[in-house]
């Protein structure tokens, strides 16, 4: 699961909290795939930021969640400022965001809804957000 995907996830249980805490056990690092006519990664990330398509606070939180496993992929150096800088975002921050959002993948672990305590498995890079039968009912219908 790419962290860009995680950035858009909410818990399927009310109150649909976000961001979900990442409890990783295995990470992978791979270059993103692009078609020849697509913008480069830096341009794409800048566009996400300019159009408010990324919850920056959630990205900073995700980085802290995965920090214990960053040594698996030799990315211990990654850092982000606690708040997105005003105006033009520097190359160092954009580079870190490219790595975090597009290249790092949570392959194994869990996502934790800190409000309800519910954990969702991540296996093979895919988050299983399916609710159990007893979790579905009035007021618990996922979006």
C-alpha cells in the first residue's frame, strides 16, 4: 500500500476517523511506474500540494508511524517539517514527499483506527478494510 493511498483512507467505522495509524512490519521501496506522457514525480507531488489533494498532517504522522521500519529500505534519513512551508515548497521537502507518497509501500502490517481500536490487516501491500459481519448494521455502514 502506497502512502498516497493511505493518505486518502478513512476508517469504515463511524466516526470514519482519519488518519489511520500505520503499524508496519515490512516496507518496500520501488520507483513508481509512469507512462511516457505523464509529469515527473516532483511535478505530480507539487500539483497534489497546490490542489490540497494531500493531507500533509497525515503524511507527517505516517512518516512517524513507519520510522521504526525505515532501516529495512535504507531510508532512515527521511524527514519532513511539522508544517508545510508557506509559498514555494523546497526541493528537499518535495523529494521526501515523492519517496514517501510514491515509492515507499507498506507490504505487511496493520492500520489502526485509534478511535474505535479496530485493526485492519495489510498483506501483500493491500489493506483489507472489510468489516466483520457484526460490525455492519445501523449507523455502521461504510461510505
